[in-house]
C-alpha cells in the first residue's frame, strides 16, 4: 500500500513523554491496517516515525548492505540504534522513549513534519533553526537538483 503523508503539525509532549497525534495526521494514517509504528533516530538531531509496513520496506533495503564492510556495519548500527516499536493508544498518543527524546533534544514543544511515507519529529526550536538554514534562493537549488538538462532529456 502506497501512502503519501504531508503536513507540518505543532504538538506538545505530556509529562510522561507521550505525543498526541494531531487529527489531520491521524486522518492520513487511517488508510493503514495497523496502528503500529517504528521510531528511530533521524539523520540530523531529530526522530523518524515510520508506519510498520514502511519500516519493513526500509529494513529490507538496509539489510542488503554487506556486514563484512566496515562502513556498511556502521550504517546498519546507526540506522537501527534506538529503534522502538510504538503503538497508538486509545487516546491517540504514542510514547517516546527518554533516550530518543534526549538524542533529539526534545523537551516539550514538537513539530511533526510529514512527507512521503514518514514523519520527522523535531524539537520546535531545532526545527525553526533548521528552517533558518534554508538556502536564500530555493529556485537555484531546485534547478540544480531537478532542472536543467536532466528534465529536458526526459521530455
């Protein structure tokens, strides 16, 4: 099943480290057959939340790496480090582990950034700082990545 998540959501953790998922995101996730997700460390200091079916697909990709190659082992370890299965409870919340919260520097205010098949979980201040680092001219970056000769050749 292909899912395409989208949106930015401001949220807050409760005193026990639980995150109530916003209604707009829950509506998008309602097509899933399961309310089980996997959360792990993101590439930057944030967390990644994957629907269980997406996690299974990602782990198949990671498991193609060669454990006999040192950099591959490092990548595998880093990808799986801190990974936990979480389930949405009856109050539409998920519990975030203290270790993962510490890694991402998350205290209370959170931004959920949903795109493609995953959701990034950021400390609000860190997310805003990351946005401040956006390129001054996004159109130049877009042209560098997607534009120019590569698109004209496909047409």
